[in-house]
């Protein structure tokens, strides 16, 4: 995707003529937490008190769900958000899905997924994972998966609006900032750069370039 940086201010552009559709495209960054934290807690409650899953099994499934989120995040960002058909309609769809964020990367109301996207997507993933691992074990697994998603959304907002001081958060921020301002065809991992290194879409350091 070519660089289309327009503004680094907390501003945006209108995407829809309909006020209703426009309202669905913008969301306060706290909304994903309000929606999904109760879902995560309820799934863990069912896992412990209704289905009596062992503590070690729950911990293992939650960690596994977190891990699966990291690869899901990478694949969605690389192959869905950055997929652009070579047509006017394709460009329009890409702009609505992700292009607007690259044009206005500091727009605080378009940094987390709106419920109009996150809820259908979460529902789809839930039924897919339920089919693959069963109706019981999917509960702690999906609690971990949703926790990974929330970490991604919060991290994405923080990267664009918070000052980072620790080495860990600075590394996360620098990785994503390069995706916006250096090369948008690399650095697809937002909350974790691990898959960028595995799939060789990471940014080459000066030491690596010399080597």
C-alpha cells in the first residue's frame, strides 16, 4: 500500500453520507472494554463453576487463546486490512476498512474496532473455534482470545496517543510507527512483532543491513 499520510492531528474525514452509518464507524476507545470484559469474565465463570474445568486446563487454554490471537491479528492486518482490489470500489472498501486510519492515524475515534465490526467478527470466530475444539473448552480458550484482542485494541490506541517510557512499550510503539511513516508493507503486528520476524516482514536494523 502506498503512503497516504494526510494528517497527524486528532481529526478525521467523513466516510458516509448517512449520519447513522457514520456513527457506526466511530467509537470511544473504552467501548471494547465495556463490551468484552463482561463476556470474558462470564466465560471464565462458566468454565470454573458450570463445567468444572481444571485450573491448569483453564490457564493452558487461555494462554493458547492469547497465542492464537497474535497470529490472527497479524493475518487480519496483513491480508484483510491491507487487501485492496484494483478498482474504484476496491479502493473505497479498503479506505473504509483501514485506509482512513493510515490517512488519519491519530484520529482517537477510529483507533479501536467499532462494535459494528468487532461483534460480528467475534461471533464468527467463536463459532469457528467452538466447532474445532468443542462447546466447553472453547470458553476459556475464547476468553484468552478476546483478552488478546483487547490488548491489541488498547495497545493500538496507546501507541498513537500515549507517551511511552519503558523499553518494552517503546519497542512496540516504534514498530507500529514505522508501519505508518516508513513502510506500510511491513510491521503488521501491532501488539506483538513476533510474526513479522517469523514471516520476514519486520524492519531491518542498521546492524542487520551491515551484516
